[in-house]
C-alpha cells in the first residue's frame, strides 16, 4: 500500500526517534509515530489544517516535499471512536491518544482512522471519461499511523518543493471555525 506524506524538504520524511512532538494518535515521548494519508490531497490537507492556513495567498507561500511511501502489507487496526472525536480539534487529541495507547497495549503497530483534515467525501480524485477530466466519485479520506522504528519504509519524493493544489483549501476540515479569506464569488 502507498501512503502520502508532506514534509519539510530539508529533513527526512519520517521521524527516527521518540522526541517527536505529540499529535492526534501519540503523546509526548510515545514516538516515533509516522502519519500517512491515503491520497496526496489528504497529505496536503493535513498541513493546511495543522498550520491553520485559511488564506489562499498563504497557500502560495508553502514549500514542502510530498512523498509517496510504501507502507507494506501489514494490516492496520481500525479505530473505533466517534467521528466527532476522530475528526475534532486539538481538544479531542487526549481521547485519540488514549485509544491508541489501548490498541498498542493489545499489540497494534498500525492504526487506520478517518482523515480529520478532509471534509467527508473530499478524498475523491479525478477521472477521465470520454476524454473529459471530471471529479471522481466522492470518498472519505483515511490516515494510517505506523508506530515505532521506521525500518523498511521506502519513500519516493514526488514533489521537491511544492504547495497544495488550488481549490483544496475549501475542502479542509478546519480546526477553528474561521472563514476562508479572499474567497472568490462567481456572479
């Protein structure tokens, strides 16, 4: 399975030690935990949400690497929390971290969860039908979390210094309820 991850182009695409700051599925000192989206848009949306980027002008200043990573075939344990918790703001991290701790205590080394960064149905790609490109059938995004030593994860840098695609900002499940700045209106 291939997962996608954006990262600062100056550094490796995954953490290699437990000093990683806490995030949704791991607390301080519980790393490394490697987070991957199931689509490139999901990886970019994670950045936009985490950095609370709302203005399209700010998106244009982003310079990140986008990686395609072979996650292998080991199965991931599905999380079983309420959608509002799994996709909630930072105030829900404690519940996600506690759930992940319980799953890891039972032997889980990988988790799969709904994407908190993409709105429902927004992980759809594009398809070509009769030589016309159009949106593919809506689907929900997923995030894979791999705990521990990153040995065996192989990545390919698909983008060296890029930015999220146009239009993605409106598909991000934002942490704060702030409007997107400079939204264009069509009359």
